[in-house]
């Protein structure tokens, strides 16, 4: 299975994943494409790292969603104040 990149951001994620594993991005691509063999122990280590990175990313996404929602609530309050000024006129 060949990795297909739709965005540069995903390519950067792969680079970060590889760095966490102590390997190059190209080496990670070769492993993924089954062009490079890794030991069972190393494969399990890499899988654990990927799972950890995925969990961290999910946590960060949740925090970002909460932050954006709070920002929207602040904007709603501000717009309600502005609209209420027109209603009082």
C-alpha cells in the first residue's frame, strides 16, 4: 500500500512520527510500503509510539475544539451586546 499525501501537513506529521521513532521519514515510508523489514520487537515499539502519538493528537484536538467553542461563545456574547444596543434604540 503506497502512502498517498493530500496535504503537506500530513507529510509533516509523518516526519514528526519518524522523529519520535528515531528514524527518517523516508525509512518510515519504506517500512509502511513493505520495502523494508523491521524486527518484531522494533515493529511493536513503533506501533506503541504511533498509538501514543495518536492519543496525544486526539487529546489536543479535544482541547482545541473546547477552546474554539469558548471563543465562539465570547463572540456570541459580544454580538448580543451589540444587537441589544440596537434594540434599546
